[in-house]
C-alpha cells in the first residue's frame, strides 16, 4: 500500500504519537505494555490509527495489532515513526515575506529592518496587488507543503496600503479555505485607534472578519490607547493581538499593561501577545508579577524564537549576550498558554526561514531548552496556537479530521536532528503533494 493511493478506509500501524495528544482512557489501555527507554523519556505512545472517510475513527495500543483486520483493509506501516497533528502558525507576516533580496537588512538590526520594510512598501511602492498576492501565496504554498493547516498573519496597514492588502488577503483566504484556515491581524501604532480615522479602520477590520492589533510601546499615553482599543474591540466583538516588548529594555512592560487593561475592562474575547522579549531581562519578582497578571487575564503568549534570536541584542562587531526569547518555561509553568511561531520569513526582519513549523519547533527547543523532558511542548506548534485562534480541529482525537504529519523519525532526537523533508502530510486522510514552490517563481518581483 502506498501513501499516494490511500482509500477511504485504512490503518496506519506501528506509529508513535506524543502522549499529550492521546486521551487518558486510551493511554490506560497501554499501562501493562513494557516501554523502551526512548518511549518513556519522550512520552510517546506506540499505537495504530484507523482512518475512515477522512477522520480518525480508531486508536489502538500497539499490543492490540491482532484486532486489526489486516486481510481486508489496506495498511500503511509507520515503522515506529512519530505522528503529530498538522501545524498551526499563530504569528506570521505573509505580506512582508520574501522581500529580502530586493531590500536586505545588511546591518541586521531592528531599526534596519524597519527602514527596509518602509523602503520596500512606501518609498519604492512595491506592494502592488500582484506583488502582494504572489509573495503571500508563495508563503502559503510553503506552509501547506510542510504540513500547516492554520495561519494568522499580521498585515502592515499604513493608510495608503491597507485596502490593497485587505483585498489580497480576502481573495487568498477564499481561495485557500479548503487547505489553510487564514486569519488576519491589523498591524498599526496603537495611537491610530485614538483618532476618527482609527474608528473607521476598526470597522474595516470587523468587515474583514479580522483581529484588531498593533504595536504597544512604553509611552505616557499607553493606558489611554489600550482603553480605546479594548472598547472598540468589545463593541465589535473582536479578538486582539499585540506586538509587545520586542526589545531588551527591562523597563519595557507593555505586556503587564495589556494584562492590566484586559482585567480592567473585564475583556471577554481572546488576547494574544507576541514577542514579550523584555520579560527575560527583568528581575525575577517583576517578571513573575507580570506572568501572574497574564494568567489572570487569560492572555496567550506567542514566542518567535528564530526572529528574536536574530534581531535582539544585535550590535555591530559584537557577539550577542542573550538569546532574545521570552520566558516560555516560566509562563508555561504558571498555566499560561504558550505557542511558538515563525514570524518573519526572508524579509528585512529575518533573512531566512521556509514557513516550516517543524523548524520553528526544532529551533525553539534548542534556544529555550525545551528538551529533557520534551513534555507536551509539541503542542506549542499544533493544538495550543489552534486553540488561541479559536479552532478546535487540530489534534489527534477520535472523530477529528485526519490532518496528520507522519515522520520517519522515531523519537525527538531523530525528529529534531534532520529537516524531515521526507515527511508524509495527510489532509482529510489523503496524502498531499509536499513539493515546495521554486524560488524562481518570484524572480521577476526582485
């Protein structure tokens, strides 16, 4: 049986699934099974999956292989490889993507990145309908081939640009709706929402079915701006998503102020904050105070390990002194929902990347020491971001869509040591073409 000719009903046998995705009642059926040290250490559940008409209809412990009707049903042998749900990318910038070659950030600094994007979007006026559509869809093609099924992208929204960008997003969301769930977040200065034009812009966000968002800075007016945006979001029943504390300044506490504002307004919708880098350079008492507020306010946190490692503490001719990432382990220990996401891809903010959440998870694990034990950190690129996006079909439960990624890697050490370019991606139980788009598709845009 080959993966490219899968029928409506088949089994994947001899697979390993992270325990966090397996219902406790199913795991309990496996208590008497002797486990190898690898399975115990990595918390992997050896089992067989039944797929019927695009859904997961059975999960059997590996000892119950005799119960599978091997003579009447097709079988895929997983060969002890790991299976995860498809990925969810909670924080991207598809509109910026793949602009590095025409506007590189040669000094590698945050300010250099801001100047590069301003030059590309505004001074040179490159972000036409065709340019945006093709670059954003290129990112979607990469994401889909790697096994991503949901993406939230922040969209730069200067007054001269956002209507074109919203149009492109709306069309791509419709075109790709059977493959990738797409969400959009406005990316503006928070002060914009405190103007008459900002209120009209909030209406445009609601009309798009998007999320209100922007960049929070430690300025005297911050609380007033936060009150305004929470009021606008409440009136329109919108979620919020902020860029917060993307710096190494211990006095930068916008995350703290966002959580306070959420509690002050008794805000019922979901808030997500990305970056939150300065939390890692604050003293323990200050950081834990903020983390407690974040937990009380039910704010989700998304760390962008590759971009933050690349940009933070960048000083010419000096080795960086810190890793740039937020306190993911402390946040997780406090009960805060923490996700890892890709952020920028081949643009002035990060000159690398391929929209691959496995690479994000691999880098995040090594940067933030999320191994030994790996525990349930694989959820940070799958079910956790999906939940923060309001999605409920990213998982491995019975009755859920068979949207899966099957790796040849048999443990986390193997999974995170090679790029896994031979992974098998199933969508609704059907193997997709995982061929990546050729960069030459974008040559005439450079």
